[in-house]
């Protein structure tokens, strides 16, 4: 949405801005090149007193049709079609087309402790380095990243579609399908980095899935790194305390 909707909205906004400048040029009797657009108002460059405010421009466009240039229709609306960057290119010799060239990048660093007696993992620190190009709204990007990491923690440690021997779903309510709460999600440090995309309107890239994709892999690798000294390893999700404890017992049983 940041790539497609952002590009389409920006293209339509540019058309409306051009219409506003044309309306102002007609009423101020100056060429568009002599005008300056700022925060919705249009003024003559170097002469701030000769200005039409946003309210005045909108009123002309919607009510005072006699003040419109002859080639402009009443109203302020615009249509703009934004296509996937490089999506219209010819296929490669093997028949492929690169439809999504604006990937974001991230790195997840997790510090995990495992209780030697119970197999309970604890996330003591979580850092995510994140680069989605230009952030149109940093708060929204950070919120999606936090939420994605929380879901990734769930995938790694808690959430499982369990079925009975006869194929009945046994985890169809939140009594049985565990999801992490604020008690299980640690404080997350996000380190922002910006490498603008040359293919989008503002340099933005997609970022909605960013937190979720890296979290399960980072947590799983951290747990296996913690188990490595005793020769244990686990390669299935979710990595529940019982699953971890079973692997620990198989590698180094606790003597009573």
C-alpha cells in the first residue's frame, strides 16, 4: 500500500496542485512560473501580499465558476493510475517478470535465556534494525514492526494448529491456541535506517510484513544457539517449554 497507494495518491495530488496553480495564475494574472505554492496557498514569488489562500482557491473551483480558466472544469478531483514499478517490463528469457522491486530490509538480534530445569525460554533483549526506505508515517511503520514481531514471537514459541487423531481442530479457541500477551513480548528496540528506493514516489518501500518475517527465524536460531553447548537442537515450531525440555533431556538428562 505504501508503494501503490502512495504513488497513486501523490500522482493525483500533483494534478490537483497543478489545477490550483492554474486557477491562481488566471486570477492573479501572472504565469504559473511566477507563482509559489506553499501549504495550499499560492502567492506571487517575491510578493507575498498578492496571494490566494486555500479557502479562496477551493471556493473558486467549487462555487465561483466564472473565475475559472476556460479549460478547467468546476471542482477539484483528479484520477491517476500508478503501476507496479518495473511490472510492465518484458519477461526474462525464462519467462519471469520482477513485479515487486521495492523490498525492505531488516536484521533481528535476540538474546534468549533457557531455564535449565524447565526448558522455559525467556527473551531478555530484542533489537530490530529496519530499513523500508522513506517512512511516510514513522509511527505507523514502528507500530507495524512491533506488532509483526509480537506475532513472530507467537509463531516461534506459542501458536499451533493442533488436531486430534480423527482430524478435528483441537485449538480453535484462545483457551487452546496460545498467543503472546504484553507479558510475553519484551521491550523491542528499533533502529531505523533509510535507503530510499529510486523506483517510488517518495523513496518508500513496503514494510507491513517486516517484523513478522524475521522474528521466528531469529528466535529459533537464538534458542538453538543456547542449546548448542549441551549438544541439543530443536527444528520445529512452536518451540514450547515442553518441546525444548524434551530435546534437552535427550541430549543431557538431568540426574535426580
